[in-house]
C-alpha cells in the first residue's frame, strides 16, 4: 500500500500552502518507485480533478517506466465532464493502461463515449458489519440520516430544505448529518434560517467502527447528491435494512431501482425529496418492503462475489492467470 496523504515532515510544513504539496508529492513518488521494484502489478485508485494529476498520473508513469502492468480503478462520478475539459494527453494516458476498471455500468458507459474500454467490478459492502437493523419502535421520533461529506456535489442544502418540509408533518423528526467538509458553516446557518437547527446534528466524521450503529438508529437514509457514481453509503444502508431516498443521478439507478429497493427523486428538488421521505414514514408497509428488497440487492456486492472478479482481472493483466494470483 502506498499512501497518498502521508503526514507532513516536518509537521509545520502543513501550514505553508505554497510548498506543502511538494513535501507530500516527493515522498509519494519515492514510495511508488520503490514499490514498483517489488510488485507484479499496480492497482491505482483514481478520481477526477487534481487527484488525477497528482496521484494517478505519477503512478501510471512510474509503472510504465518500470514495466509493471497497471490497472486504473476509476471511481469519480464526474469523469465525463473532467476528461472533456482535460488535456488530450490525459485521455491518451488513460487509454494506454493495461486495464480500466470502474464500479458501475454508469461509468462504463461514460468511458465508452470517451473511446475508453472499461470493465465493471462493483464496490463492496460488508454484510456482516452492516447487519439488518431492528424495526424502529412504533411511535418513535423519525430519525433521518445523511452520510455524505459537506461538499457542494452532495447538495446538503436540498436535504435540509426537504427536512424542514417534513418537519411540518412530523414535528418531532430529527436528522443526523455524518460527514465533514468546507460547507459546514453555511449549512449550520441554513438550518437556523429554516428553523430546524434544534433538530439537526452535524456529527462530523464518525469513526468507521461506529457507522453501523448510526444506521441501526435510523428510520431512513437520504442521499441528496447531484454528482454520484456508486455511493457506498447507499449500499451500507441497503445492507443495514434501512430505507433509502436518493436523487436519481449518475450511477445511482444502476444499484437502486425506484419503488423496489429505494425511492428516487430528481436532484435539487426539496419538494420531491420531502414527499418521498413522507411516503416512507407514513405509507403502510413501504418501509419494510424497500428495506427487504434492498438487503437482497446488497448481497450482490458482498466480498465473496466481488473477490472472484478481482482475482480474474489480476490474473489476466499480470499474465500469470487467476489460479496463480490466488495462490500468492
């Protein structure tokens, strides 16, 4: 494993924006070069924006220089817009890799339009860690959770506006927002202006060990994003037997079927999101029906299934075959 966010050394460098990236990049390049001498394959987790140029591109170039096969595992939901505006060499570099793997049919179609062939190997959800929750106590205050970072692409303002509408019908409803990001101050101000500040908890980043407990205490989870690929938060809610209301963007519809495993609504539409939330909270049998179907859907993304796909791909790209990879 090669870390992309290793601690700054010396620590005070982190306070100097103009040069701190260099102090992280150089150790990263050195670690990549050393790793290339010890491995048979590079598996590069890639995303759009500066992450592509500062993290993925160096790994691809070093793998090429040291003649190590490379798989790019691309995960960004806004890949089409990014590569449409990127330099032509960025796309050429992507085409040159030994394998491009994406987690959803949505991204596969995106890269097909960019003349890049991609294979689909989905994200993984731990069905043991995210076990089915117990049914909420009848009459308990509805608890809505959001497990996305506080960034513009996740459109938390729409979630807050929808929640304010829901509170008119369910005045004891409460919301927990688990995530961090630059929009925190603006979101706190918005919740106050909407009159729901007393019912919204901005929990910050929740420790990985505590995330299952958050789902266990939820009546439903909402995903308000405007850009998305294959959100793990939706899969975690599915596995936890928690009903989901999500925007129908990007790759969401590849893992969630409207009115069977989730309720899907247009992005940026608090009225539609509020109406869907109210359906889950009030329509007899809907919550249980969605939750049961979603739990079954989550089984497709268990490690036992996804592992076989990765072993096969590692064996194909490395040239040693799947059986040899499994024996390593």
